[in-house]
C-alpha cells in the first residue's frame, strides 16, 4: 500500500473509531476531527470530542490499519489482538507480525 493511501486509511479509521465510540455516526464535519497523532506514533493519545475526552490508538500493518477509541474515563491499560476462540494473543496476521 502506498504511503498516501496508508495515511488516508489511518486517519479514516481513527475518525470512524472516534465517532463509533461517541455514538454519533458519520457527521458532516469530519475535517474538524484532528487524528494526526495516529500518523506520528503508535501510543494512545487523548482527543476531546463533543464535550467528552477520548483515547485513540491505531495499529499499523502492511495490509492496513486498525484504530480503536474509548472514553478516557474507562480504564484501559493494555490492548492486544487475541484469538476469540482460544484467548491466545495474536502475534501474526496472515503471516505478518503485529
């Protein structure tokens, strides 16, 4: 995936995750949501939206991006991908390391 497409999908998934966490659905003012930190580092970061504070984190893979958002008042200390059938951590997806 080219860098420009990768950055677009990173921003899109971060905005989509925020809007789903907020329960507002897609809105017309997507350009007002600043998810640029998703491009800069892989750590969770804070983002205010519609009177609440959220945390966002994006996971980058060669095949795409997964972004998560949650209200900051929720206690989330560790996020990892796990196999839902066994509960074992997933370290590779389709032969690619996480």
